C-alpha cells in the first residue's frame, strides 16, 4: 500500500478499508480546535497576570478566535467542496499551527488577539472539512456511527481542554497551552496524507462568492454584536454591528433565493427536520458553553482548585458524553431522532435546573450529578442532529453541510457565553453589593466597584485588604511604643476581618449568581426543547432528507473524484 493516500473512495471496489483510522485523524483535528477555546478558560488567569490584560483585552483574547471562525466557515466549506476537502483540512491545520506558534511567542494583548484570530481562520477551514471528509469517506449506512464518535470527541474536548491546560500550567507558562497544538497539528497533517482519501465534489458549479461574502459579513457582524453588546455595553459599535448583521442577513437571504446555484439553499430551513436540528444544536451549545463558562470559574475561584484539579473534576462530563453517544447510536434507529433529541434536551434542562441549588456551602460533590447529566444530554442530542443536517445536503455540498452544522454550534456557544455571561456578571455585581452592605464591611472608595467587575477581581480585592492587614501588623511589631503598637494591631485586626468578610461576600455572591444564571439557562433550554420537539418530525416521517434522497446518482458517485 502506498505511503500517501491518492485513491478517492468512489474508485474503490468496496468500502475504504482504513476508514476508521481516517476518522481518528478527523477527530484529532476536531479535538485541538475545540480545546483551543476550553483550555483558555484555565490559562486566562496566568495570561492576565503575565500580560497585564484588562477585562476587555481578555474578552477579545477569547473571542478573537470566535469571530473569524464563525464568519468564514460557510465560504471556506464551499471552497473545500469545489477544490479539495483534504486540502482544506491540511491548509487549516498549517494555519492553525502557525497561529499557535505565534501566540506562544508574543508578549502583548494585541499580539495574542491577532494570533488567536489566525487560529480562528485555520479552525474555519478544519471544522467543516472534518465533517465533509467523514461523510465522503464512510458509506451512508455507517455514517451515523462515525458521527457519533465525532460528536463524542467534541464533548471530550470540552472537558479535556482544562485538564490538558491545567497539567501544562503545573510546570510551564500559559504559552505552553498554545504550543501543545503544534505537535498534534503535525501528526494530523501526516495522518491526513496517509489515511484520508482525497475528496472533492464530482460536479460543482461556480462558487457563489457574492453569497459567500454576504455570509461572512452578516455572521461576523452578528458574532461581534453578541460579544460587544453584553460585555462592553450597547454603544455605537454594538448597535452598528447589529444593523450590519440584520441588513446583511436580509441581503444574503434575498440573494440566495434568486441565485441559480446559491452557496446555501436557504429553502432547506423550511424542512422541519433540518430546521429543528439546527435549532437544537444552537440551543444546546448555548447552554453547554454558558454553563462551562461559569462552572470553571466556580471550581477555580470559589472552591479553590488549581487548573489541573479543575480539569480533573470536569472529567465526569467527558465520560458521560461517551455513554450518551453510545446510547444514541443504539436508540435513534429504533425510536427516531425526535424522541432521542428531545430526551437529550430535557436532560440538559434538568442539569441546569440542578445547578440552581448551588450556594456558598456547595462542595464539588454537588456538581457531579449536573455534570454527568449534562454529558449524557450532549451525547444523546447532538449526534442525530449532526447526522440529520449532513444528510440534508447532496454529496457535492458536504463541506457546506458541515459549515452549517458548525456555524449553528458556534453561534449557540457565542450566545451562551454572551447571554449567560452577562446574566452572571450583573447578578454577581448586584449580589456582591448587597452582601458587602449586609456584612458592614467598610471599603475604600472604588474598591467595591473593582470587586464587582468579576469574581477574580473580588478575591483580588479581598487579598489586597489582607495584604494591607499583614503590612500593618508588621508595623505594629516594630512600633516605638506600646500605645502605637496597640493602635496598629487593632487596625490590622479590623483589616483582617474586613478581608475575610469580603472573601465571604464574593463567594456568596458568585454562588448565588451561578444559581440564578443556571435558572435563566434552564428556562431558555426548556423553551427551546418544546420548540425543537414541535419542529422535528415523528419517526414515521423520519425519512432521508429530500436533498440527499434526490441527489442525482452521478453527483453522489463522484463525491470523491479528483479532476
């Protein structure tokens, strides 16, 4: 067998023998681009301290990856379909690796943000390519099983990111969380050439670049608005982005409806199965990313776990994702995706509802059940939705299908962090003011406002008061008279009590904010569950989507042909 894989799947006499090994390469590629975001949640404190990041800087370090990632997937997925899906994967891995190297070397907020944007560009090539290559490599009868493993990998990456980052931060700086991507990307590139058959659309019309550009404009503006508005206020930038997103979306839909060969046939959203699946993916990742955003903070700041310990304690979620994925592979063919997806979304709502019981006395044990239920929910709901979305596209548009699925995922995740993150911040700020007032703690001017910025800032304020108490106690020990020593000692004791009360107030306020935010998330996901259940057809109507079923045989047969 040749070292480099050159034969397309459609030229083989039977199913590709090494297709499951090829899936391993695709899952490895998926793993690093999802972990790039989740790992940053535990690396952020070290990065903030090292680079002196403001809260605005840190937000854009996180979201500088998201904007190009979400905005470019549809256009790059279509380009991959036309020219080379494997080529898109390899080029994306190269760009992602280069951005990772740059991110490890820079020493400014602007440099890190730019590096993360380059990584987002690479991820926008990789993500749709993984799904399109999966669909092109596996026969239709096995595609659902392969997608189950793909989805399980995404769930694993959510939990594995903090674990890997935590392990690296034990002995290395935050830059190591960027560099770890490089050997994985190199391994995936080698695996792509050796194990993944080349693939592109056998028949593909000229790319609708105008539609692609409009998709970039409205998606990018929408994601920017989602980030800018809730976090930094609805200023001119956020409002302008909202206007551009709205106008851009209307222009995109109008153009696609009239174009003879649109980059995305928007009429597909009239199909209940397709629309319901996209809505389910977006809502689920709204809940998952939002919950992940505040759970990691609670474990680190309130419960006091270091990054590695935090990562270890997220593992029940990863294990439950695999169990849920195995269940959906068994259940969906028997009872239909409507029941499986609805059950998964109900379970996700239950997980968030359990988190409403969190308070200042909660220990890690109180989080285990919600994490397991949430992991099971991810496994149950997402695989059938992804399979339904991919099945709605003919073989010539698999890259576009992957991009649609992944855009729903990314928009949902961005909304989750924006909406639930905004609820968390406002709730924490309000509850901290009440707790500080109730405790009778006297704080210097501006200190409370600083502490209200974030839970990390709150503990930093408490630590600062404690440090001041220690400094005053040191002065008391070296005072020139007993009277002065007694006075300084009294001041030190008052400061120490104030530090303790402040830390307690921060813990109480953030725990209450987590409970309140979880309630909001549960309501959103609960309402979404009803909508999805109404949209998805019953099992008797759960036939193959029209686009896939009616795709002409020459198109399907030539899915992997190289010309």
